């Protein structure tokens, strides 16, 4: 069995985990610190990291969609939507990505 980093689907799963974690960190830690406690020091670095991971996730999801011959209306849109919903990438990983065979 191949290492996760050696396949497009494996890289997408890793990026999805990191992107989901960064979104949760941004929504539930950095933004409340800024707007509730007046401590904006985390929003810029976490926002930059999240933005980079978001773009990587989008590009990789489209690449995997082409590689796996996903139909946009059946699968691709669900994977793309997942990255803008907190905990969405974790759900998609469990329901779709983890079930794809890595060869």
C-alpha cells in the first residue's frame, strides 16, 4: 500500500484535514479573540495559513475529481462545498475520500 503523500487522493485527505483544522481554529479561536477580547494577533497568520490551505484543497479536489472521473453534480460539488463549512472536510473524508482505493 502506498504512503498517503504518494497519491493525489492521499494528499487531498491530508490537505483536507489541515484545511478543516485551520478553519476551526480561525472561526472558534482567532475571530473570537479579535472581536470579543480585542486581541487580533492570531487572525492574520491563521487567516493566511487557512487561505493557502483552502486554495490547495480546491486545486487538489478538482485534480482528484478529474483523476477519479467524478461527475460534478454527484461528487465534486460536495467535496468543494465541504471546505467552506466548519467540520465539512472531516465529514467528506469519512463519507467519500476514505472509501476511495489507493493503488
